C-alpha cells in the first residue's frame, strides 16, 4: 500500500477524482467505480490479473490517495490465490502500474 499526498483540496470528491483518473488513463486502462461496501473508491484495471485500488482520503489539512495492487477479476483471484502468484504479479505487472499511478498523483490536475 502507498499513500500519495497531493495539494490539499477539500472540494475534491470521489466522483471528481474518478473523472480525472478516467480522463488521464482511459487510453491505457479501464477505470471503474469501486464497490459500495467499504471497498476502494475506484479501480484502475490493466487486465483481469493486474489493477490498482484507489481510495481518496480527505483528512484535516491534507488530501491523499491510498493505493494498493489488486486482482480486479474475481475469477482471476481464484486462479491466482496464494503468496507465490502474488509475488510473481508484483514483479511482473503490479510494480509498473503502481509506479504509473503514483507519478500521476503529482500531475498538475491535483
């Protein structure tokens, strides 16, 4: 899990952040709303096996995104269950995707 601090923007909502991420990543990845039940605010999906969950944090005096790697497809989660597949995914595709999302947090949009 990583935390990306951005300039404090108390007016930034999940919907606005989702649209900014969609606009910037739509050529490369799918960006979906997260689940309603305490899940991420939205998910950036590279493929069935690689994605990043994003949660907007509005704390007193700061705005941040909490991101962590995920397997977006439930079927793929069943196939890739276990620590060894997670390590393989981290070093093959998650790390690059996390780096892209982290660097986007420093973009002029925020």
